[in-house]
C-alpha cells in the first residue's frame, strides 16, 4: 500500500524545492498515486522552458518519497532513475500541454510506473555506440526493469509509456543481487561519461520499425 505519509512527506519537505507542484492524488484503495502537471506547448525545435525542465526534479522527488514511505527504499534508486527518464522523454518530445505520472502497486509484488502525455507516437530505443552523448534514456529504463525482472512498453497508441518492477522476492521473481549490481555499475559508468537523453519519438511521417 502507498501510505498517505508519502504525500505528506512530499508536500512538507519538498515544497521549498518544488513550489509549483500541486498535491498528488491518492486512489481510494491507497494502492496508487497520480500527479498531473502542465508544460508549455512547443514546436519541434523550440527551446525547453526552465519551468518544464524543473518538473523532472519534482517527479524524482515525488517518486523517491513514495517509495521511501511504502517500504521500497532498497529499489528506490533504480525506480527513480527509470521514472525520471520516462518523464524527461514525455516533456522533451510531447507536443501537448499536460503530463501525468502514475505510481501504482499491483498485487503483492509488482510496482508500475506510467507516464502519459498527449503525443500518440511510439517511442523507440536507439541502439547507440559507446561514444554517443545522447539517446540512452530508454536503454536505461530497459536495463533497470530487466534487473528487477520487469518490463517496459507503451499503451494508448504510444501516449503512455510504462515500466514494471518486482519488489518482493519470490521464486524466480528477482534476478540475483550480483546481476543487479552489475547493471547498476554499467549505468553509473554510462552516466559519468555522457549526459543521458531519452530516445526521440519518430515524426509522423517516419516509419516505425518493430
């Protein structure tokens, strides 16, 4: 269950750093938290406003607070990274004006992060070489979810990108801690060498390869 303390912790501790963010919405069952925020409508080549760039930090803070107060501290680094990449992808490549982050617990052992924007184009992973300075956002999401025996994908015609993590050990549910540590080192090494930027969405006229 996502405890209401997660909301309280965020609104009290995070208000100074995130003054423009409203109070997250909790589901009646207490198993989901949702936050919506507006972004400026931009063209493909318009510069990202500073206020929109700050939203990524706000969503990281909220995700971490939610995990800490739901007893999922051990996996918070990986989940926060994945959520951050999905939010960044939505902000950079959506041509709409609203983004929604949903954090939900499904069953006894599954955590789901989903980010919805108003651009129904399918995001794709770009396989880049070791010297590339961008394009690794969805690769990081793939690495993190695989480390926790989860997955990532899209729905709503591409307007929603989601990822899942198993958060409770059961037979076959989680890969070994050594594998997780290797993947974390791999991501840490990548982050220190280049700035991670999510893969771009294809233009309407471009063919999406599967």
